[in-house]
């Protein structure tokens, strides 16, 4: 099954992301290695959110990703949700 994780970002996301970018990259690496994270990235013009595509049997994988994401923990993400 495929799942989309949607993020809404704070207005100053582009200015703030560099401080947590390396932690974000470390966080996503295991998901890439296991083949669960397929692709994703921020929207452009404006960069006010992102979408990430996951492959997993349940929504637990993208939900766990979001709950432990440095962008979420550091307040760059104002809200998130998962859709099948």
C-alpha cells in the first residue's frame, strides 16, 4: 500500500530549516534503506508544506516518521496528516 504524509510549514520555514536539516536527513535515512520512503519534498512557490510518499502495509510507518521528525519536534511543521 502507499501512503501520503502531508505537512504544513510555518511561514519562515525556509529560514529555519537549515538548523535542523542534518537531523532531518539522519531521520529519513532508515526509511529510505528499508524501502518505506519512496520520495518527497517541500512544495515550491510558496514553500508552505510538503508531501512524502511511503510504501508500507499500514499507516503506522508514516505516522511514526512524522511523530519523530526533527522538523515536527522543532516546530517547523504546524500540522500533518496521512492519507492512503
